[in-house]
């Protein structure tokens, strides 16, 4: 008899869910492994097409293509649409990783490659694993989630320190002040160098040039080793399926293979 007070399903009931999750990973890996160097662009889905931020994101999408990047977004409206649109208009590769939501998120039409995700966590792996840089425009909780996840992965050295650009000084300045005054100075919860992990600008050309220069400088570290190359690497430096480093086991002091 099934206990009606149980919070979770039986493991056997989750079998098909596991298959769906694996299928999303496989489909995403197959799609994104073909797009070359890519920059992910995040920002508000609620940004309207007559907004200055929309136009800035559209121009940036084009500049990124001109600098040799593909453009990846969440595939929805607003800033995502604008960046995809700029990439398409410049003749580049424009990828949309859309998420199925009960509201708000409709796929935009400016995509050369498109994938629909059911699971947020699978989708987030694709952004981390297949991007060599990140741009965050003004946005809501989703944009903050992507920004702080990237900061966490870079800070903990789970991924190579790829370039992160924050577009819009007016939007980001108070958050940066909060990080400096509260996280760093009052609570010592971060280190001074953590505030150097991102680049703030209002200028599209500055953003695109910064990304190109930083990626070119750190390309050997950003490139994922082949399976054959990993054989001779310390276990802590090997790359997991989600594109992060295995790291060092605190208990043994050795990397986990």
C-alpha cells in the first residue's frame, strides 16, 4: 500500500525521468560540440525591442560574430532574442537553448541551432561546458543565477577562468558595491581578487574586444583535453562530463578519477 504522506516517488518510478535527463544531455552534447568557440549572453526576457539594452545586445551579438564567436543564449525573448538577432544578421552561428516554462519563455526566431530543455540543470551544464566567455546584461533572478554560478565555478577553480563581462554600469554598480562593502569588507566572505573576475562596461566594442583578447590569451587552458590526453594528467585536472574539473579530494589530498 502506498503511503500518501511520502514526499518522494519510489526509485523505480523515476526510471523514465532518468532516461529523459540523459537524453537531454546527449542531444545537447551532440549539438553544441559542433559550434566552435562560443560566448553565452544572458539578460532579461522582459526587455522590449524598443529598449536601449535590446539594441545594445543586438549590436553585441553582431560584434561577437565579427570577432569569431558563436552566440549562445537561453533562446527566449528580450536580451536573448536581441543577441541571437545580432548574430543572425551578421551571418554567424546563433544558438538558442530554450527552457519549457508555463509562462514568459517563447523561443525567438533568430536561431541557426535550437534545443528545447525540460530541465534547468541540464541546460545550465550546456552553458558552462560549451562557452569560452559570458556576458550578462541587466536581468532578473535567472541572470543573477548564471552570473553567480559562473563566479562560484571560477572562484573554486572548478572551471578555467574564462572572461565574464557585465554590460551596463548603472545596473551592476550597486551590486558590485554590495559585494565590496558587505561580502569583502564587512564579512570577509570573498577575497579582493574575486572582484577582478569580471569586467564591467557600457561599450559593445570594449566588451567584444575584451572577450577576444582574454580567450586568445587563455585558450590552451580553456580547451578541453581529449580522452587520450587526460590519461597523463593529474586526476584533479581532468574534466567532468559537465565541463568542470574533478578537483582534489579533501580526505585523501588526491584528485578523484
